[in-house]
C-alpha cells in the first residue's frame, strides 16, 4: 500500500515559464528562479533562450522542443522527469501553449503524475489588450490566421457573428493581405495594431482596419504583430442601419445618400460597410439585390 502511495506522487516537476516577448528586463524574479533551479531547459529555440540565460549569468543544459520535434522529444523529457528532474519549458517569447508549442508535453507530464507548475510572465496578448483602450470584458483569442488565403477568408467569415473583440497574431509579410480579407469578411471595424511590443521599435497604430491597411500597404514590415479588432456594432447585421439611422433605409439607399453628399461610390460603400458591420462584398450584393427588385 505504501509503495502504491509513493508511485502516485509526482516524481519530476515541469515549470511552464513565461519569458520576455522583447525587453529582457521583463523576466520576472520567479521565472529567473525557475530557470536557475531547473536541471534542464526545453526551448522552442535554444539560441534565443541562451540570450536570456547568458544575460542572467546562467549556464544550463538546453534541448530544443518546438512544433516540428515536440512528439519526438517527448520520451527524452518524460524520462528526465521520471528521474526526478526539474524541467523549465520556454518558448521564443511569451507563454508556452498560447500559439506556441508546449501543450503536448504538459498533457504527457500530467498524465505521468508529474507536477506541472505555471510561472506566468509577459504575453503579447495581454500587452496589446492593456493598451487597446477597449472596454474590459470578454474577448476571443484567435492566434495566427491560416496562411493560405482561401482558408484565411473562411476562418474570418466564420467569425463574422462573433460578438466579442478578436485578437489575432499575424506575419509581417501577410499583414496587408490579412487586413484586406478581414475588411471583406468582418467589415471595416475599429482596431489597434501592436508591432514589436516591448522592443526598441515598438509601435501601436489605432484606427479602422482600412486605415491600418492603407498605412502599411506600401511600407516594408518586420517584427511580430498582434491585432485587436472590435466586435460588430450592436444589432448592425440584423438591422442594417447604424445607431440613430433609419431602420427602414436599405443598403442601396444609404450608399446613394452618401454619394449624393459628394462622396465617391467606393468610399460610400466603405462607409456603409463600417457603419453596418457588413463586409464591402455584402454591401455590393445588397446593392445588386436592390436594383433587381427595382427592375
């Protein structure tokens, strides 16, 4: 009976450690202690982790553990935990398991009866939300959108009715295309973009999705990017009119009202899309439908 009780006790400890997303001074004292006390550091990229270790005078044995080798690395890490080792799991920056590898090892370690200890730290997700200026409340974290355009458009279309603000990560080389697809699928909503957060070239841009897309359309981009997108306007998709507008006014009538005021048709469609929370494509379809009904 005593042996059974001993075998059920955790044998090793896996520390899931949040590390800086840019500024190395953001490493928490508790994270530093976990790295100092561990026997092994499992890293998404050993080279980037060694920069942190060297900065703090730590000489640790490191092994790579990323999305391409995590399953193959699992037996080695579980064996180390089984011998009572303390392992610190880290990624390139931020918290393991949030758009980064780590979940497979965490599940396996817990299944084997080892201690799994979170050591919270910096996160691009919370960093952007903290300076976004949106009302506090629920949000939906998407992570990276699909790289293929068709898959990305379908993913965005599926989120059109999501009432909560959305948070995306995006590659700099796909940013402009992804923003265009977001405008098409979600409408031209309010948004905040964060680039290279906590780093030397940190940048935040607030505005509509279209204004952000235009700003970066002709500008070479580098660095890590996160985007916070507002939810749809209340009842906009159902009512088809902005707050304070005429509920009986059709989409086509609203476009004509804007053009009658001297705005060109393309900009009028963009404004109606933004006001209603519709995509420009759907605004165009509504205009065509209105013409057919008139005929």
